[in-house]
């Protein structure tokens, strides 16, 4: 990775991180505004269920960059030694601002709090940011790798082995699966929010 110092910057910036961030933002803009949906390049659309397209990697890329940026910006030794003033208040403040902006986006323009859907892109980024900072401070590399493995294996096991309530058996079908049931049961907004589907468009993909 190549580091470069910008004028007035306190810390050097990694060109590779800035390039990845630019690619992610650029592809997000293209994916959200592909033009004529009747003649759009397939990679500009999300996969309906099985498989993936280039567009499916945009949000994971954002989350990857959140983790990389947090690891680069947070000095574990100084934080643990108490040499970073107001570290946790600033961390929680940044998390709350991101989460709040996501809620504002979901509520705009009607601000119907009774039907406000809590999950959203910025809300997920906020949660991931806080989790990454905590993991970075608590674990070393082996612990982080083990945490990732447990999450991935556990997620797969839940989908493959836990019966879907109301269905009676484990299922990976797009219309019946455990994550969809959880989304509808605990996270889904009003029926009119997604009139064409019973699933959240920003749900994790099996």
C-alpha cells in the first residue's frame, strides 16, 4: 500500500483505501441510477437470490473499508493506556450520528414514526463500525479470525439446520428461510413499505 500526505493532514492517507472508497461510491451511484431498467447491464443489478453480481459487492466493500479505516485510525496501545482523550464518547457519538442519519433517511419526508423502519444502510454501517472498534481493541489477529469464522459458520448452520417457524423444516429457498422470517417478524416495516415483496431489499443474502 502506498501512503501519501495531503496538505494540512495530521496523518498520512493510504491511496489504496481512498481508491477502493472511490470505486465503491462510484459503483453505488451507477447501480442506483442505471438508466433504463429494461436495458440495463446485468452486473448493475442485484442478484435476485442465488449467486451474485458486481453490485452485490458494493455494500460489503463499504463495510470492509469501515473495518480497515478503524484499524488504521485506532491506536490500540494508546487507547488501552488511556492516552486518547474521550475516545469512547467520540466513538459512540460517531455511531449515534450515523444511525440517526439512517433513521432520518428512512423517515423522510413524512416522518411517520409509527411506521418507521429501523434497519437501513447507514444503521448497519454504524453498528459494524462500533463492533469493529470493539473487536480491534479486545482481540489480536487470531481472535478476530476466530470471531469471523464463528459468525460465518454459525450463520450457515442456522440457515441450513434450524426449522423455519410456520414451515417446519430448514430451507434456503428465496421465499421461505430463517432470515426472512426473522426480518418479517422483528425488522420489517409496514406492508405498504414494500408492496411488491414480503422481503426487505437490504436483507443479508444466503
